[in-house]
C-alpha cells in the first residue's frame, strides 16, 4: 500500500470462526464508512453474509454505519449480545 495506512481488526465469537482469524491487519487506502467497510469485508469473507446483524466498534466505541474508519483505528466485529 502506497501510503501505508492500515487498520487492526479484532474478530469475536462466530465472526472469528467464519473468518478463521481472531485478529488481522488490513490496508485502508482512504477513510471509509463502517457500512462501506462491511461491504468490502463481505467480499473478502462471504461466509459473514450468513450473519444477519453485525456490530462494529471503532476504537472500543460502538460505531454507527456512517461512522468513519481511519488509518490506525482498531475495529472490532461481533454479533449483538442478547440478554435475559
């Protein structure tokens, strides 16, 4: 990658099982919205499309679909947790 921009990704529970990874670094050519990033990730890991709802946290804070992901951000991906 020309500019060297990367993000650190953390996968949890079933997401980790479907990707076969707990963590990885991924290039980030430019800031991207959470929604755009998820679309790109589904191309890389088609099995993730089986999960109806995915939650994303950027730098340990829940992120809405229009939130931007920037160089060096930590992005966590997980399914919603249900309580009783």
